[in-house]
């Protein structure tokens, strides 16, 4: 019984050391994934503008947190210039 208790204590100590490393690794992975996604979106933006033959802007939507392309709002000065 004492041996089992010692084994459990050793496992708990090892787990206490390993869990923060796993959490940190997961956070770094998520950050890298988000950064790569943003980089890819920014790199594609000029090609999307050319394909649509218009100016575009990137907006972060509140509906699902995704970056989307959209046309910039038409300002009053641009409306009168056309």
C-alpha cells in the first residue's frame, strides 16, 4: 500500500511539472497559427482587390471573429468626386 502511495505521489509531482509546459506549448501553437493565418490573409488582399477591381479593406467581424474582405465605406467626399 505504501508503494502505491509513493508511486501516486511521484506521478502527481511529474504531472505538476509537465502540465504548465503543455499549456505553454498549446498557447504558442495557437498564437503561431493565428499569426500565419493573418499573414496569409494580408498577402492575399492585393490579389483580391485586383480580382474585384476595387479597393478592399480587412475587417474583423464580431459574428465569428474571422477576418473578411470588404469594400471600404464610401465617404461623402468620394461620392461628390464621382
